[in-house]
């Protein structure tokens, strides 16, 4: 009788994009993207090189201004705000390639995540939490971040973003260049931060297997557009996803696939 | 060079170090801005000039107590540096580096003309923080020189501690290393950058105020800023300790060079820069980790 529960937490969009278009000079990189991220969920955007995944995250966090469209955080338009303002509204962007402060210590990197926070006691607790999740960081705590391995830098970038006490994390290919074991470890922490700390996640990945394993809902992007969306189970069941992103091939009927001719599914 | 006895050598050395200390204060400002924004501020010497002129205005013309006028002049330059970035340089983000280069060069020329309009083109000298001389076992040195050396040393140390331990100092380092990541942390990058310009202008002003009692102040005083550039380049542009070291080296060597080659007076700084760069093109203390981009 009721479509939505009248008690319990309301299902609201923490982030909502409508018809967003982003250009690099005259090159249109995002061609009208609409998507929404429910509060408390992990939503992934999958797609191959150059699909526009990084660009969409940069547009959300304010590093790029969209040419058109609306980006709402909790109902507030943020599409023309500076990235520091968006960050202070509760969005933590973990950029592609980690972007840690190379010549500063691991400690300074983490504490800079909390630069805008005034709740000192809670900051200290969060700091301990991060070191608990990533013991490697504790052993390098006073070393320059430049001396960390790629995986440790990813941990640092994630920990630094958590120190911002965000409501929404934008994760740009956290699996990039990591061993399968390390990917497993890092994604366990990502899920933990989502479930136990209540941080909503928008996760960008080329590694669809990992993304689908982690997310509640997913989008597939191709050349600046969303070409497919659905909850995790639906995407996992999809043959397109199976063949092109998970590498599962059904030899017998492969040739007959009608979508084979679709331009977007190269 | 034959006529120099020990006392003469000591005297030249201390005068040279004092001069080098003043160069280093100017150079610190240059490097601060360069590290934060990868821009080069050619108006830095004019910030120094304005520091001296405002000191002259407050202390000599308006008769303020020395320390009040001194600190006020530094504060005014802080305000000018901050505003200059907030109103002008910030808008140039994303423009080619040479645009800012020419812009600051032009700003320097305009500031010199404006200063001449207000204070005239004559030379004057600033009152001394501590008049008189000190007798260092036979070497007679003006207190002004000693104070210049001490002030530069203390301020370099203070700056080091500020960047190493204070929250804002660490944030300024962070934005110098990776501006976009600093934005993503929610740091007020624009305000911090303008504050770095303020800091740079204040270091320039201090150099001007300390130079005032030693040398004559005029609208042409800014030309010693080029020697600060030479010092910063000798040290490896982009490193503050390097800039200090390079400036001390140049300042120290200059009086000896001028004594040895009186006909080439004034070019010693550039000869040294040239010599160092031939041997070490990256400067004495270049940064170990190159910045990305
Ligand atoms: N700075 C830039 N200037 C011009 N074009 C750019 C720039 N950055 C990206 N592009 C273009 O925009 C498109 C989308 O790039 P984007 O980096 O968002 O892709 P991506 O999905 O993140 O790819 P990857 O998986 O390789 O990281 C690409 O065609 C790319 O060539
Ligand atoms: Mg990318």
C-alpha cells in the first residue's frame, strides 16, 4: 500500500546530477549525465579509459565547472562552488593517483585532512581509527609520504579523506596499480567506512569485478554518457557486463548478440 | 687586494654578510610566492622600497615612535601584498606564467612612479634602530649591520619553525606541494595564497626598513632586488634555505669583489651567479623531489 516507508530513515538522494555537461576547452567530455547517490549507499561508475569517470568526479567536487546541468548535494546546488567549499560541505575527493603531499609526513598528511575541523577530540579518535585500519601508516607515521609504496599512498589518501569527516566520498580508481590482495584489503576498509561510519560513497572503477562486488548500485559510462544503470544484482546478471567488463564469455551464442552492433559497446 | 689587513677583511666580511642578509629577506619573499604558485613576483623589490617609504612616512614625517612606525610599515605592506594577490594575481590563474611575469614587472614600475609622486625622487635615510658602532676586537662595525644579520637569521629561523610546526604553515606547504589536493581537503586555498603574498611583502618591507639606515633610500633602491634574484638562483630557486645561503654567499663575496675589481663594481653578484650555474645548473640546494606537473 505504501511505496515508501513512513517510519524509519527516509531514502533520500545525498547527491543528484541532472544533465551535466563538462568541456575541456571545446572538447565535450561529459555529455549530459544524470545520476543519483542514495544516502548511505555505495554507488559505482564503471567504464573504460577515457569514458569520463575522472571528469565527472572533478565536476562534482568543483575542480571543473560544468557547462550545463545541476549538481545537488542534499538538495543544495553546488555546481558553481569552489572545490574547498564543496569539501567543507562534506564531500571528500580521493583523486586518481592519490595526490598525497609528498614532502610532508604521513602524520601531517592525515591531520591536513582534518584542517577544517574544530572537534579536536573526535579528530584524535579518527586519527587512531585510521592507523588501526592501516598499520603500515603507523610504522611510517613520521616519514615523508613520498617514501610510501603506491598501495600505502592509497591508504594514506583514503585515511586523509576519512579525516575530513565527510558525508560523501568520491573515490577515483582506488584499485589502480594494486595487487589483488591489497585491493581486497582496501575495499574491505572502504566497505567498513561505509557501513560502520555511515559515509556514502561514489566509487569510480575500471575494475568492474571489484566495483560490482562492493557497490549497491552501479552506472556504466561510455564516452561521456551513462549507457547502463542498475542495482548490483541486475548489473551482475547483465551479459554486456559479463563479457566486456568481467571477461566472462559464453562461446556458443556470442556471435548472435544483437548489441554487438551497438556503437557504444566497442 | 694587497692593502687589506685583518681588520679590513673582517669589516668587509661583516658588511657583506649584512648585505647578504638583506638580500635573503627579499629572496625569501620571492621563493615563498614561487613555491606556492609557481609565479615570479618582479614587484618584490618594490615591496621592499615601499616598506622603506612607509617607514619614512610614519617615523620621520609623522614622528611616530620608532617601533610603532616600523611595525606599522610592515603591516601596511602585508595588507598591500594580500590585496594585490586577491584583486589581481588570483584572476590570472590558468594564464601562462609570462603574463604574471610581465604584470608584476609592470606593477613594479608603476609602484616606483607612484612612490616618486608621493615621496619625491630624492634619496633619504631612515633612522637607525640602534645608532652607533660596536668594536669587535679592533673591527669597528655599525650596529645597523649587526642588526641586519641578526634579524635575518632570527626571521629565517622563525619562518622555518612556522612551516615546520604551525597548522597554517603546514597547510601553506601542502598547497605549495599540491594545490588541487589542498582544495580537496577543504583548505581555504585562495586565502592562504594571498596570505603567502602578504608574508612575502612583509619580508620585503623588513629588508627595506633595515636597509634604510645603511644605504640611502630612493625609488631606485629596488635594483638591489636583482641581487636577491641572483642569490635565490644560486641557492636553487624554490628552496628557502638555498635562497638564504645563495644570498649570503653573494652578499659576502660582493665587497671583496668590488675591492679587487673597482672598475667592475656592482656586477660581482652576477659573476658569482654565472660561475655557480656553470658548475651546478640546478643551484646549490635544489629540491630533492621535483614537484609533479
Ligand atoms: N585536461 C584535459 N584536457 C583535455 N581533455 C581531457 C583532459 N582530461 C581528460 N580529457 C579527455 O576527457 C575524456 C574523459 O577523460 P577522463 O579522465 O574523465 O576519463 P576516465 O574515465 O577517468 O579514464 P581513465 O579510466 O583512463 O582514468 C577523455 O577523452 C580525455 O581525453
Ligand atoms: Mg580516470
